[in-house]
């Protein structure tokens, strides 16, 4: 089978403070939203802005670091992979789907004194990398996010 690639790179602003929880086995899991935007001219020549929201999940030590340093408005660089999970809705019985970016690398952008990303200067903060363990996917099923 030919090699395939599942890689996502995003630079954006955090929508709200990350939520860090722990799986039954004690694995830290952080979830947060990230907004990216693009500007374009529409057919009439007017500038428009489109914002796209992304669901981000970080595991293990990367999740702990996210919980410590990432706050609403933080500008971050995220590198990871797309992952879709499905479950059956208890009320309707319908199958539901959620696509998330599982973060492997994170770089905090902006000045150290300004973690909200409002700074005009960009000074890279600490870069962090974490690879989730395969067994952690089962732990996620028990986390009520």
C-alpha cells in the first residue's frame, strides 16, 4: 500500500481557555478551540473575512503544558493530524461524528509578557512535542467533554 499523509498545520488564536481533564488511567487530555481566518475579495470587490473554528486535542505532557500556558486569545502554532471519532447519540440513536486535530507539536507565539496574542511582534515561545499513545484513544471514550 502506498504511503499516505495525515498532517495539519495551523496558526491561529485560542477561542477560550483549554479544558484539561484526566482519563481513568490518569492520562491528561486538553481540549480547546482555535480560530483561523482568511481575507478575500468577493465578486463585488468588497473585502470579506472568513473565520474557521478547529477543535484541538492534546495528550500527556503536551496537555499539561497547554493547561499551564495557553489562554483565551493566545496565538499558537499547532502541528498534528486529523482524527474523526463516532458515537451513537443516546437520545436519538443516530450516529454522530466529530473531527478533531490531535496536536503533536505546539509553539506559543507572541511576546512572553503578552500571552493573549495581541502583540504586533512575534517571538516564538517554547516549542513542545508529544505523540499520543494508541491506548489513549480508548481513554477518550470515558471523558465527558
